[in-house]
C-alpha cells in the first residue's frame, strides 16, 4: 500500500512538473511538441493564437508527421474549436498561400458559398446575376465543394469552357466582367488543401470548425469582402441532419464576425432535388432557362432569396423590397443572361451553346419512369436519384463522363400522379447500365394516398 502511495505521488509530481515546464517553455517562446498539442485538444483545452499559427506553419513546411496531423484533426473533430480558435485558423490558412488583391476594383466584392446538393445550380446562376447587379462575384471551387455532380463538371459540358485559371487570369477576368467561376488555383490556401485531404483519409470531413475554416479562408483569400452561405441539409446533401446544418450556419456567421466580415447564412431544405433536371449538360440548359426568367419555381425562389441577401450585403440595395426589385429586374431584362454569356466567352466556352441550347448532345434513348400506382409523391431520395444518374453517366470502357445523360421533368413532392404517369424522364445511351440505375431511380420516389404537408425551402436565416 505504501508503494502505491509513493507511485501516485511521484506520478502527480511528474505531471505537475511537466505542466510547469510547458508553461515555462511557452513563456520563453519555445514551440510546444505536437504530442502536447494533440493532448491539449484531446482534453478539450483551447489553443493559444500562437499555437494555431505554429500548427499552420508546421503543415505548410511539412514538419508535422502525417500520423500526428491525423491525430490532431481527429481530436478537433471530437472536441471542436472555439470561435476564436477557428477565426485564427481561418486567417492563418488564408495567409498560407497567395492572397488576391482586388482593391483596384472599386465595386463591392461578395462571394456565395453553397454546401451543394442534387440538382443545385444556384451558385452558377447567382455568379452571373449578382455581378449584373453591380457586384464583383469571385467564385472559386475547391475539391471539397462538389456533391455528386459539381458545378465545374456542369460548366465543362460547354465545349471549350476552361475551369482551371491562374490567379492572374482570375483577377483579370474580374476586372473585365466582374465575375468568374473556376477551380481553386493551387496557390490559394495550400494548407487547407492538405487539411482536406487528411480529413478525407480520416473520415473527419464533417468537422464543423474545419468546414468553417475551409469556407472562410478560401473566400477571403480570393478577395471577397463579405459572404452569403447556403447551408443545405437532407438526403440530397452531405449534411443529413438539420441541427448540424444550423450549427454550421451559426459557426460560419460567428467566425466571420470575429474576422470583421459580414455574413448571412440560409439553411435550406435539400430533401428533394432542386429544379427539374439532374445531370451535367441538362442542368446547364436549365441554368440558361433560369437566366432568361424561366425555370422551376423552387430554384427561382432560392435564387431570389440568396440574390437579395448578396445585393443587400454589398450595399447595392438598402431594403428587402429594393433588393428584390434589383434582382428581379436583372433576371428579367436579359442582363444576367448576357453576363453569363460573357463569362462563358471569357473562359473559352463556345457561346453558341448558350445562345442555342439545343446544340447540346442528346442521348440515343429517352424513357419515362412510370408511377406504379395512383397517389401523391410523399418523399424523394435525392441522393438515390443522383446515384442512378451517376451510373448512367459512366459508360463501360470509356473512362469519361457522358454529359448528355440525366433526368428531366422530375415530379416534385406534393405532385399527384395516376398509375403509369411519368415520375421523370430518363435520358441514357448505354442499355447495359439501365437496369442497375433503375433500381435506384424506382426506389427514390415514395407514393401515398393523401397529399403531404410541404416543408419550407428556407428553414432558417442566420445573420
């Protein structure tokens, strides 16, 4: 018993001495060990600003071993980061690469970030629409910002459209036409690229503080002054839980405020596809329709609400009514369509496809998916629909995506159908993959005899 007491006292003394040595080292400016930082976060303690900077510098200089970086990310995943820690991390990651200087452009600079969802093409539309309203819209997309069919893949369906731009090309295009939609240049936030790759490898992509850091660091690095965020939740988004979406929206707006940036976040429902189409070229054709004042009502509603937030945050419009009028005017008078046309031309795309969307390739086969019985559509699993389209878009032995395939005329939740009525039209080229795709497409739509209660598209506004 006596030996046990001696052992416990010795252990307590050693722990106390170790803590004192760490404090002395910190006071003298000596950098802590990575093991200590992992332990500190594991115990839910908060990093100092200096420790966050040290972590970022170590990642950038490749002096932190991958096994320790993965352990650190896992500790952050479980214990989180405070708003102050996340703000410092976002700023340091932003400064880890090139920071775009847009001060020569006198107009306000606003970015839109959408977490992505099935059928979502709002960011493409709003890049052109809001820039037509007198706002500079720098849009860069990182590898973590694509869900199923990413917007870069959709834009690449336009022959010649160049998504990989240098920073110099990106800035010049913003000076010329006020908007650009491209892949994230390698010089922008290189530490975030490393962090994201490690998050993928360790199943920690869903870390809210690290998502927040990724969103803010990239947008600030490309010259955005303020930010509007569309946080989607549901079966068609990578965020499945509403409360997680709300937490992310609050995290982004809170940390943006700490960085002295204005930010508005909308939490939106993604439990069915947005718009009437799923697929790359088909969705670009729907973008063209929307920019000409046509298109599905749910997409127009979301575009209007996000666009209003962007022009208000930019100071172009001072009130909700004025913002709504500004967005609608530029959507309906053709100026938003013309700006999109200019963007396609500036990035090497063939504008005849924008002027004449019927030039996009058509599939060999189009067939309807009939309703198995009479009733109302009660639920649509958007993720299953996307999976079905993805199967059809990957023909055997080609290694290339078939941009023509997809779904059109998709019936929405609340629609009444008779037995045999089309739930959707399926566009495909490869018969050998159809049966597998149909398993997902048939299972995605749920029918019931009574009309369902429809949910609101915008669940919450966080500012």
